[in-house]
């Protein structure tokens, strides 16, 4: 089973406007609502690939109920811990020309008791052979070591963890040695203190993340690196008409989780991951790519082996 965990979920509301103009009233030509949060996005992409997952998270109030009902309508099983605060709402404004603005609320403050309940829920569910995707920011009130603690519990049960976070949560999480981490270039640079302006630099930075089995370093239009030890694979995305890149990184992570859970070879895993990201980036709103679209794009992803060049 694949489990996804979203500690700070959101209702994602997207408004489409003709153009982004400041200091005036903009009138939306279209609007849509999606069930957001990085882990939920991973579950939605997994469902599109035909894979089952259970979406765990902290959710509260009317918005939390909407998230639960919305995911259930998509056929995604949920296991939420109810909190007293109201789950946040994030707003995206997307222009027809392709530019966008995304504003995220901080989210409700969670209590130590709510976090303890969630941690126990994770320990009760963790089983050998399962896969856990821990993704997204930490809500107010959550210590930066929380992901690290969960990673220790999950992997002690024999399951594997994939972590996608940033800042202190990522740093502490890496110290707990998850199976895979998925930083972007900026996050990898902040974590390692190394420049990540090129593929060669990205490979050095990924290799510096010692103790992590796999590093999937997303590099936007350049594609993504999947690094193991001193080498790995660079997957370059196919040409697409990009409509909305929001959620593309989450789809990349879903593709990796899906491929790795099926025992695919690492170069094939990053191929499918990049194809999932490209498919989602080509969709309107925060919709994810379809299986057929991903399969077609996967044939166009160019994967090349890269090796860290060490000085003699």
C-alpha cells in the first residue's frame, strides 16, 4: 500500500483572468476548486495512474469536511485526524497568457495532542513493504523534527519513506535517512550550502546529501535528476504547452512512488516521474495528467546516465 501524509492541507481555489493587472478589480472568466496539499496531490496522481493510496492528514472545520468528501468522490481513501482549527484555503490567480500568482495561507495551529494522535495513527498503520510519501509544509505548532520522528517510526516497521519538504523540516528529515528525498534546486542549495545552477552542480549537491538512499532533484524545465551514490540519471522532459506548473512536482513524486513500488528500474522510475510532472503541467487548473497522457509523454522523456566527476 502507498500512504500519503499531508500535515497542512488546503482547499485550492483557482481563478482564471484575462491578464494579471495590479490595483484594479479583476473579473474571473473561470473558477475551480481542488483538494490541495502536496500529499493529496500525490494521491490524486496515483489514482490517475490506477494505483490505490490512503491519504492521511490533519483536517478541521467545514473546509476539512470538504476535503474528505472531495477526495472520497475521486475514489481516494482517507484517514484524517480531526483538529479544532479550520483547514486553510489557498488561492491561485492564473492569467490566460500563462502567468500566475499563488497565495497560501499559513494554516491552523495544531496542538501537541493532535500531533500525538496522528503519530500514533502512523505507527499503527506502518507495515513492512509499504510506501509512505510525507509531503508539504508543517502547520503552525508542529516542531521541525516531526517528519524525522515519523520517518524513524515508519522505517523501523520495514516500510520506505519518500520526503518532500523544505527548510528545517527537510534538514531534520534527511538526518533520519528516508529512502528518498525530493528537493528542488533552491531547496537543495539551501540544504547543502552548494550552488545548484547546472546539472553538474546539482549532481554534486545531491551526492552531498549523505545517508539518503535516493535523491530526486527537480530542476524545472531542465528535468530531474535521480541520484544514488555518486551517479544517477538525468531525465529531460518532453516539449509541452505549459498551462499551469502548480502541482507538477507532486505529480513527479507520485510517478516515482508508483514506479518504485512496482520494482521498476531507477532510470524508468525517473522517466515516469518526469512524464507525470509534464502531464500535470500541461493541464488547466490543478488537474493531474491521465494515465494515457503520461504513458505517451514517457516515451518522449530523454534519460541519460550521469556520473560524478571526482578529481584525481
